[in-house]
């Protein structure tokens, strides 16, 4: 399936409420990401910490078109694609 802007928007609309959580751990670094499709947009919440004592971080933002395309491509098998080609 080719993920054009129109197809991306249709996928987002059809999969309202879809949520995925990921975790990445590396040396002295841990990051948690929460992806959620709401209102026809992909919202991302990033939080984590590094080895420094005051290094906790947290951020919320709406994904760009490229970030949304990568997310949809990765989780396409789990999404509702009825009626899309």
C-alpha cells in the first residue's frame, strides 16, 4: 500500500484510539514512547532519563507527516485497513 497523504489521513481516521507503547534502553539511557491516534493525528509522548541525577525528560507533540508515515508503515498489519488499497 502506498502511503500518500490521503491514505495516511484515512488510516488515521479509521484507527481513532489506536495506541502503542515502546521502550528503548541503552547504556545510561532509557526512553519510553507512547503513540496514540487522536483527532486524525498521531500524538507522541516521549519520556525517559539518562545517567545524570537531574536528567529526566518528558515531551508531548504531534508527529510530522514523515514520522506518521514511518509509524503507519511499521504497524500497518495491526491497523484497520478496510476499504483502502
